[in-house]
């Protein structure tokens, strides 16, 4: 199989389990506190490696105790971490994650060393861009770096997958035209396009406005993205291209306990399936299954499934 280069963030997640999310001004009791390896970039790197790809990562951590835990965890999955720098004067990224009893989350990130992943770092490690097949990115590092890396990757004819998370108001055309596959969730799509999609039931199931999703995703296609795959949680995902759309349902493989990193898992699994030259529709099924398994487990990286687990679960459907 080929190689994925992940350019992105690493965070130590401080995960607090709660019954309900606190309201403004409210003090509530948490049920537990755990330190769990996370960060959208690191989660994607970890997931892709567990799914069998060769994975390199470019990113940055601080010179503190959290950094070694994060690096060791990535290495345990087989990720090559030689592209991850130590930013001496910064702390390792931190994410405060609240998870309620429905498995939904609210996250606050403190960027720390992730803010030091600048274009110069990509230049120093440009051999990693040259030697990979797919570049996979998210938006927890400076946007200028994402723009720069996508441009460099396209100069070397690499496939660029961008997971536009956390949500942004808009993304520049010079980035979007270098993106082969964009993987927003519904909220990210709404923010990127300014459209209101959720809450309107216009489609194959309650709570799904498929027509709105497709029309909205087409706006991004018109700005230069080749394929938009919108992740829809329990409704699966929809692939939107210039010519049409394909909706693939998610799988019910157990009780949802924690949705943290489900989107990261989807994007990474999609990259792995693309490495195998699978058509995008089939890649979405693989990614939907990987993400469906991840939400049945707690935490970011500990929830991410192996290739065998995903293949067995898909085989069990036949
Ligand atoms: O996507 C989930 C991730 O978002 C968490 O692991 C947290 O670190 C934040 O980056």
C-alpha cells in the first residue's frame, strides 16, 4: 500500500465525562477525568496507520511530559514521527473535551505548539511531501500552512484531502482549488457556505436535508474542490461532485458512547481506501464502517479501529 502524509495537530485531550453539558453560569459535577491522546491531525495519522497505511506526520509538540506520551502512542500504531518537531518554548496542544451521556462532545483547544507548524517547517520536510501519495490535513494548525502544503502537494501531483475542522467561516479559493476531497460535517458545511441546512427534513430520513446538503456542497465545487464528502453522523455520508451525488448510510454496530474523533476516523479511512485505488463510493463504505465502530468506544485514539476490525464488520454484513 502507498503512503499518507498527515500535516496537522497533536493534542493531549483532558476528557471529562458528564451527564449533561453545563449551561452558561452553571457549575456541574463531572463523573471522571482522563488524559487521552488526541488532536485532529494525530488522530488521523493514528487511524490511517491502524488501517494499514504507511503514515508520516508533520506537526509540533512542546518540550513537556505530554509530548512524549503523544509521540509514543503514534509510534505504537506505526506512524513515522520524525517529521514532528519539538517547539521548545511552547506547551504541547491541549484539548478540553466534555462528553455527555449521549456521546456528544464539546471541545476547547489551546493550540500551543500546533501554532508553530508554519510553512518553513513544510519546506524543511518537503521530502515527505515528495515521497507520499496522499496529503491529509485539517485546520488546527495555521491556515497559511495548510494553503502552502496543498499548493506544494499539487505541484508534486499528490492527492490532497482536507477535513475542514474546526469549522471556519470560509476558505480561500486558492486552497479549495487544490483540494481533491473535502470532508466537512454538516456544521462545517453550513459555516463554509453560510447556508442553513440542519433542522430541515427534506430527504430520506428524519433530520436529514439531503437536498440542502447537495446544493450547499455544490457551492464548494464551484469554488474549485473536486469532490465534497459531507459526513452526516448517524445518516452516513454523501459524496457530491459536479455531476451528481451518492448517499451512503452509516452502520449500527453498537451503542454510541463517544463521538470524539469519528470525523478524524472517517477522513483517515477514506485516505486509506483511496490509497488502494478504490472508487470513492466504495471508499465511503469503508470509512463509514470505521467511523461507526469508533463511536462505540471512548476517547479519541483508543477508539480508532484496526483494518481487521473494519474488514470483519463489513464482511459480516454480506
Ligand atoms: O476531532 C477530535 C479532536 O479534536 C480531539 O482529539 C481534540 O484533540 C480536538 O482536536
